[in-house]
C-alpha cells in the first residue's frame, strides 16, 4: 500500500490546525475544535503508519491517542460549560484566571 500524498496531507492538516489555534484564540470552542483537528491528524497518521509498516505491537498507539482525544474533548466541553455559566460567555479575552 503506497503512501504518497498522505504524509503531506497529514502534516498540512496538523499545521493548519496549529495555525488556527494560534490565530483564533478568542473563543474556547474554536480553540477546542483546532485541538481536535490536531489530534485527529495525529490519530490518522499513526494508524496509517502502523498499517504501512505492519507493526502489530504498536497497533494500540492510535487507539490510545483516540482515547486521550475523547477524554480531552469531554474535559474541554465541561470546562467551556463551567466558564459559560460562571462568566456568561466562552470568550477567552474576558476571562481573568487570577479572579477565579
């Protein structure tokens, strides 16, 4: 199974998500979506890497990344709900962590 465009495509999606995270930091939801895009590109890259090289012992690493990504999404959404309830918005510019 030749992988010709996949490394370029996965690195592009990872860096576009990183660029989106650095530029769109105004709202917590947009930052969480960019983090999910980064984790999804890492998951797909690891899954394709284990399939290409037929590495059976390292086949659990993409599942571990996917599990950590699901935990990160749940924790991020619960933090967003908590800040939206306490401050009335998910705008990160309005939050002052010293007052919390």
